[in-house]
């Protein structure tokens, strides 16, 4: 899982200098999480290498995807290790370009979600 995250982020290097709006958060969760909204009121791990601005954008994007009142938490252990040890139900394993997100592999025993940092505009309902 860590290797997949590293490859995806390397694929995104030119994009990282652009804008957070063009990035996608790769959220990996336990298999009992069937949608992002299942994380409402939960704590999601993120690595401490991300800025407070990035973390704030991730929190807003997750809320826009349906999970209200989530806590995004840094820790002394990497986000992925916190997920594997079941300390948290989900972890942000990378902020990557949309192209890199599409090539992120499915992981056995986990669900992977792509959460755009700039929410897509919803279509009006008929």
C-alpha cells in the first residue's frame, strides 16, 4: 500500500506545484466502510507531511462527499500504519493528480475512494 501511494504521488509531482484544486485525496478505508458518508463523525488519519491548508481542504472535500464532522488527524505513526493497526477506520494515503488517482490499485481487505479536493458541481435534479 505504501508503495502504491509513493508511485501515485511521484506521478503527480508536476501537479503538486499547481493548485490543491487539481488534486484528489486517496482515501483507504476498512471494508465495512461502503461510502465516504459512512465516515461521518469518525477520525481519519493523514501523514504529518501535509500542511494545515492541505488538511483543511481534505476535511472540506470529505464533508462535500458526504461525511460530515470528520476529524482529520496527524499522528506519530504514518496514516497507513494507523489504518492497518485499526486505530482509525480510514486514512488519506496521498494527494495526487486525477490521472494518478485513476491508476491507484485496489487493495485487498480495503476500500479505496477518490475524493476530489475541488468538489464537482452537482447537476440539477429534474
